[in-house]
């Protein structure tokens, strides 16, 4: 069993009296400390309030002196508000007052103090901050600093260098707009080649040719003939306007072969093919040439579809024959066609019954690039309509053959619709426009592989459904020929009618043209 001790309170002496006295003494001391702190805070607040009142009076005096009544009212209002705020709000207001005071002092300093010194120079990578700057360098840095701050007016001591003058036209050159030619500045447009008239670039200056005849690109000065490979004297050469080959003028008349299709002179030792009617054909054009009447029929149907798509249907059937040059000339005479001077006839739309010799079987390439095996036959062209036949030269590339066929098919359309006596310029002009339009459709048209494979002379590229590089170029060349034709009938006619079509439509142009009968 546990044992517990019992304690009875003493009546004579308190055992916790000492501890109680200590607690009382500590409490008393804490009370005194708290009172001292409150008193100190009160004194501090009183001092701060007094300091604020003093500052307010100073601010009011300054405001009165400067006539800034608004600032004075604001400070008075601020003072009134601060009296009723808590200690925390007083702290915020004091911060605002200090900021206001600082701004006011800055305003006063700006008003009475001299202007500030120039801004400190920025330290550059290549300028030591410790090493003294010479006078010129210091002025340059100050000028750059002022320019960065928008002060672009130079000082009186600054010297502006005079502008340079061009070595060609001797007029002033703007800064950065010149070409330096051995120490002499030139306008880029003034320092140009005397042959091609194009500017001589900076990288070409060292190699350009300069003499009493002018200044030239080195390549322009040292020209070699495309045909004979001999050097051509400057400004004494011919150049094809489309193909751009350079050649001696003598080759125009010395018997150098020229392709009847692309009109290019070929370099010597290059193989050409001569057709039986005396025309030369380059081997590249030969690859896509249409050689006989049977071979041209798929293209004939294609042109008819082209007209049908333009709402110009050619319903009547008539012959389309490929012929030699002599047969074409003979048919032209019998048709009593007034051939234009200088115009090469490549196709005719016949209206009279004639006996025509056509190429029934085209020639094949034989030994030594000679064509053999051509067969011709004569037939009478008769029709129960105003159009008896269309004749086209054989041996021309498919693109040129199609353009000629579209031209002649437009003649057929007009005659079949009773328009026989149109103005010559307008009639030939609208026919040229149709040939030009068909060429436009061929620029990106896929090749008919089946039609190409039926042609014994078509190139391997054509049989694969791909245009050869020459054929792509030929589209632009044949269009160029139509556009730049200088003849009074075909050339002017095309430009006049093409302008009308471009600004309206083909159908509207036909309505405008057809009533005009000569």
C-alpha cells in the first residue's frame, strides 16, 4: 500500500512570499519600462509633429515666395488630413511629404542654379577611362554624345569635308554613292560599259578595259564569234535579239546555215539537215519536227478542240496537208494571194479547187545526217464549202506547226461564217492572235504521249511526256516572233487586235471586227 505525505498551510509564515515579491518587483519594473517607452514614443511623436509643422511652415513660406498657391493648399490639406490619421497612415503621408519636399527642392535648384555640366562620357571598349584624351578625341566623343541626344548641329570648329565630284559627269556625289576607280570616285551609272551599257561593278574595276574608245567589261571587249570562234572587234558584231548569240556580220551573207525554224546560226562543224526544198533544219528542231500529212492529223484534231473551247467551232471537214516549199508557193500563186514583202509564207487556207502535191510519207534520217525516203503524191482538193484545204510546210517543229495551223484555222472560221472581205490588217491580226493564244496554252501543257509516240521524228523526251529544254524555249521564241513582227499587216495587225482582246475579250473583239468589211 502506498504512503502519501500531507502538508498543512502555515499560519505564521508564507513559504512563497519571496517568489511573490520577485514577481511583483518584475511586474513593477515592466510597468515602468512600458510607461517609459510610451512616454518616449509620445515625445518622439511630438517632436516629429513639431518638425512636420516646422517643415510645413517652411514649405508655405517658399510657396508664397514663388506664388505656388496650389502647392501651399495641397500642403495645408495634407497637414489637416495627417492630424486625424493613425500612426500607420502618418508614416505613409510622411513618405509622400518627403517626396513632395524633394521634388520642390529640385524645382528650386533648377530655378536658381546654373545649368548642369555636360553628361559624363560613356566608356568605350577601345578608350581607357584612366588615360587622358587628346583634344580631338575628346571633341569627337562629345560630338557623338550630343548627336545621340538629338543635338545634330555641329560646332563652329567642326570642318565638313567637301563632296567629291564624279570622274564622268563631274557633278557632286552623295556620301556612299560612288565607285572608286583607282582613287577617282564615279557615279555607278556613269562608270558603265561602252558596249553593253551596263554598269561596271566594283569587283570588275581591276579587270576592266579603258582606252580612248571608252570603258568596257573585259568580257565585252574580248568577244569571240559564235560561228567561227574568231575574235570580234568591239561594236562590230551582230547579235540575235532573242537567242543573244554574238557573230560576225559577214555570216549573214556568206552561206552559213540558218535553221528555218529557230533562225539560229550554228557554230562551224555543227551538223545541219537540209530538207529537199532547200531549207536548213538544226538537229535540235529536227527532233520534234512534223514530217508528213499522216503525222500532222492528231495536231489537226487538237487545234479543232482548241477552237471549240473558245466557242469558235469549225464544223466543216476539209483536208489539212503538209507540203514542200515549192508546192506552197504554187498554191499561193493560184489562190492569187497578195504576199507581203519580206514575209515568209508557211501556211495557206485555200478557197479554190486545186491539185496539190503533199508529203504523204516523211523522210527518215540516213547516213551522214542525210534525209531519205520522202514520198509525195498529188491530189485535187475539193470541198462543198468555202474552205478546200489548209496547207502547211512540212519539217517544222510541232509547236511552230500548231501555231501556223491555229492561224490558218481562224481564216477558215471567218470564211465558213461568210466573212470573206474583212479589212486585211484586222483579219491577219485576229489570226495572229489565235496562233499566239494557242502557244500560250502550250507553255505548261502536258505532252500527249500517244500522239508523240506515233511520230517517227519525235524526241525520246517527248515520248516520255516531257518537254525538251529547246521546246520550252521555242514556245517563247515563236511568241516573240509574233509580238515583234515589223510587217505592216501581220505585225501591226496583231498588236492592234491583241490590244482589243486584252482590254475586253475575244468574243467582244470579234463583234467589233466582223462588221468592218473592206
